[in-house]
C-alpha cells in the first residue's frame, strides 16, 4: 500500500481529526504567515534588499543574533550545571529550585522585563554593585543579553535532565574500573551521551531568544545602532505605517525561524534515536 | 460457528504478509496458527477479527460473508498479546466494558451485568479481585482478565494473539491446559497464534503451520509429526517433544 | 527525592526513589561521584546563576509592588483601567484554552494514532509558533485584517473591527498558544499506542464511546498539564497582542500591556502591582504543574 496516503486502521475519526487540524492550523498559522510572503512581493528586489540590509537593521541583526548566541551558550554551560546539581546532588530547597527553573516559561515577559530592569539598573539590587566596576547592564546591549539569558534558562536544563536521569551507572562504573578519573569519565563517557540533548536545548534557547520582545525592550534602552533588537525594528516600522518595511524584516526573521524549527526537529529525532540506542 | 477465509491476500508496501490464504475452522475446533515471526499469522488473526482489512479475499462466519462487517459487530472475542486492559478501569469494569457500551435498548440492567461479570470472574478464578486495577495483578491474572473481558460479550469465536507470550514458563504450562478446558466447556470456536510449537502441538485440535505469508501445512498434531509436508515444517516442528525430553534427561 | 541523605544520590538511583539495593553499598567512596569540594562548588555556581536570574527578579516584583504601601497596591488594582485589563486577560484565557483543548485533542488523535504522509511536516507546522517571534504573530494579523491589509477595507466598509479590537487580540493569542496542548498529548498518545482502543472496538464500542471511555481517561493529566501552560501563555502574552492592540486604555489593554503603559508613565509602583498579579499567576501555574506532574507520574506508575 505504498501509494496510499495513510495506512488503513480500524480506529475511526481520522478524517474528522485531520481535517479539523488542517483547517485550524491553516487559518491561525499558515495563511497569516503566507501574508508576510505575499506582502513582501510588493517590494522590488532592490527595495527589499535595501530595507533588510540598511545599517540600522544590520546593527539589530548583529545584536539580536549575537546576544542570542551568547545567551544560549551561557545557558548551555550553566544549564548543564543546574541539571547536574538537580539530578545528582541533595541540598536544601532542591524541589523549589527544580519547580522554579520553569519560571521563565510561566512568567509573562513584560513582568520579567521590568523586574530585570529594576534589579540591574544602576541603583538596583544587583546593578549597584556592578556599576562601580564599570559594568552597565540596564539600557545597554548587556541588558539585552541578561533578558535573553533569563528567558532561555529552562531549555537546556529540561532537555538534559531526563537523559541524565536515565543514564546508566554501569557505563560510569565501567570507565572507573578501567582506571579513568572522574574528569575523564565526564568528558569521555557522560558528555558525549549528553551531546544531543545539549545541542537541542541550545537550539531551543537560541530560537526563543532570537524572537524575544517583551522582556528585552524594557531593559535594552532601545538606542538605534546600539541596543535595538530586530523584533523592535518591526514594531517601530509598523507604528510608522511602513508595512512593507516591517514585512521585509519579518520575512528575514521568519526564514531563520523555519530553519531553526527544522534543525530542532532533526535534533530531537537524533536525540531519540541516540537515546533509545543506549537502552 | 465455523470460520472460513477465502484467498486472503495482504500486502504492506512491497512486502506480502499474506498470499492467497484459505483456511477452514470447523465449529468447536481449537486451531493454532504456528509460525516464526513475520510469517503472517498475526495478520491473519487480525483480519479474521476485523482489526485489519485484506487487500483481496473474503472472511466468512458460518458461511456468511463478514469481510466488510465492522469489527464491533462481528461478535468475536479477541485477546491481545499484551492484553490491552483498560488501565484506568478496575478488573470488574474491564470485564463489564463490552456490556456497558451497548446501545441502551440491548444493554443489560446493572444487576444483570453484575451477575454476569461475577460469574465470569469466578470462571477465570479471579473471584474477589474485581476491585483491583490491572497494574495490581500478575501477568497470569491479567491474561485471565483479558479472557473474561473477551468472553463477556458472548462471542461466537475466540481469537487469541500469542496468549501466553508474555508469561513465564511455569504459568504458561498451567494456563495452556486451562485454556483447553475452558474452550471445551464453553463450546467455543477458537484460533490462537503462537510461535511455540510445543504449545501448538499440545493443546490444538489442528495446527496451521505458516511461513512467509503462506500456509505450509494444516493437520492434527499427530499428522504433522508423522508426515511433515516440507523441510520447513519438519525443521520448525523439530523432533517430537518426547524424544527431546528423553535426550535432555 | 523523598530520601534525604547527606550523601549525593547514587548515580543509579532514580530521583523518584532511591531504593535500588546496591546503591546503599557504595555511598561515600563511590567512584562515580565527585569530591565534596567539587560538589559544593558546582551547587554554588548553579544556584548563584539561578538566583541572580530567576529568584531575585521574582522577589523584586513583589518588593517593588509594595514600595508605596499596601493601600496604594490595592488601589492600583482596583482602578477601572486595571480591572478592565484583568477582565480582558481572563477573556483571552477563556477563549484560548477551550479552543486549544479541542485542537490539541484532534491534532494528537490524527498524529499519534494514525500513520500518514506528511505527518512530520504537520508536526513542524504545529511547532512553528514556538519559533516565530511573537511580534510577527501580531504582524501577520495586521497584514490580513489591518486597514492596509488584505481584508481591511472590506471589513471597515462593513463596520467589523478585528485589529485594535478583541478579535485581533484573540487571534494573536491563539497563534502563540497553538503548540501547548497538542505537544503535550502527541508523545503520550504515541507511547500509549492503539491497543486499548482496538480492544474497545472489538467489544462493540462506538468511536465516540472509545474516545470518551478509553482514550480520554488515559490522557486527562496531560490535558490538564497542557491547559495550565496554555493558560499561562494566553494570560501573559505581550509581544503579539501588543502589535494588534492599539493600546486603547480600558478597552484593548490586557494586563501585560497595562503594565507597560504604567511603566512608561513612570508609575512604577502601580506597574509592579499589576505585574505582581501576573507573577502570582506564574507561581500558581508552577505549583499546579508540579502537582499534576506528580499525579500523572502516579497514574503512569500503576
């Protein structure tokens, strides 16, 4: 039955369920996204090119992608540490910490934005200690970074935790009996097993950071060429009724989103294969 | 209730799971479908049940074409390999399920359902366990719940997919003899799938040896052992059990 | 997690119960854990990072909210615009959660219980709103329904307002919440397979009976879990609704947008007061989530 669109099954409701799913996803997601592509064609190629490569927009790409990359890297390192500590050590308040790791998922971004700004401003709880050291966080690109680190924090923790949880102790024991010290075991046995999960978490955190808006705009200061992120450029253009310009920049971001979703799905199936093979 | 399959063919992509399979099971028979994995025996069983459709060919129950009768209307009892017990329902409710989902006009009253389920639980030696949940039972007990559930709808035929596959050796042997006596007492027509030749030869009236989507040979255990029709049958059945036990001892 | 030992968890012991017999034998001198110093440093680093980014901001919200006293706090929440924002935010949740429950179940039924071509593409489409910037989620509806959009002039001629009105806010919210429930259900329903449904059908159950009596009880915790997350996102969404709202005070301002307006007016204490309600919502969400996780785990274990 290689030619059939679906493998026959005795279970009912396939047409109804799939039909509804397709209609809904088309109405809410696909057709509206297609509007971006169509609207973009209102510009000539050179107009489009000039819009998406104007100096101010280029500066915003550098900031958005650069800060997202650094934030995702930081979260990979510290996320691994958090996951490790939560899975393998005992300490007071562990349960609360474990539950609160998801706070960046649950806390509305606007709330995160103003809270981070209050703390990292020059007179804020943490900012007051950084300012004498010459580190300005709020209203600078560093502020953007802090916001992106915040919203990306749960991803690596949550992708690494289950793998660490199910990791076979025998592998580590085997390495130990072969004379490997703890560092070697970590680098040569544990880390390779965690690699797909780490990479998945990294990519998820990166994807989330690239599109982030709410938590960033409060702390960023939004100075053109310095601390203005790409999503804000879209909003600014919209507010000036430059629909074509907003759409052009949005289409560049959409392209990146599509690529990232494909990468994430690929990584996750790699993760699953890898994960099931060790069992 | 006799079962007849008429030139059943089933393909999955390029792979032919069943090729022109014709089989007759007489009323009251206990028949084993025996073969290695991938031989098509489970597919044949599921087609008889109505869980899968053949690409071509017919299934007849007592001479009437049932090929396009939906699975719920065939009145077959089906015991799944991993039992497929409803994990959120108690043992009692699992067994009662087939009665409770009937349209109101042919649904038995609550009292009658209770009586029938209790009687079935007694029959499968699970009295008093009605309030338990599937995860609180042993493998053998789950197996018997699955049987009671299948029997609750008073099926015309009983189909079992590797009924003892997930059990350990000791329980297997006990349940085998018990299944045979249950079949006789309830005057069922039964077909079960197995890859264990010992199991097939011990309790079946007739054994259907399958290989690669085809029937290699059909016969009583005695016939098969005495005159295997092909090298495959001879190899698959191996030496008679008695001989093997002698040499093992 | 139940067993509070001074020693680090043995590696083989699952977090949910350290009852593996061999684990007791190799605690202190285990070759598969780190020295006490390394453990302490790691815990310190990880928790320091966590505190600076998560804990301190959370506390700050409440401290800032109460800076001008409790009376001012209550006043900020009882002011008409704030009440209207709360009402609108609850409306968003009341729309998004039921719609996504139906969509999530339908999508998961088709995807998890059947094999068909283009399935992984469909899953990617469902994931897409996770990766698309919320700003773009708002933009697409402006392009479709705004005055300069495809349907804008027609809608305006018929007196229908979508952008800068409730329908626009609802659409933007629906866009960003598409994956939440479906993504919880799909892996669970795939893992559960179709055996129980087939058994129900053989026993004579109809399609709907099979769904309500067999499938639904098996996925109820995942449904609740997804609904909690969907609710949090619907009530907290900022970027997408910001683009379509037009920021009309007392009319199209949800709570997060109201926070922004107050903050930009330098009315910080009031902004944090409204924000503290949203932070409470986040905390309740996390508590419910843990409760459901434990329940679901219990249901799964049996």
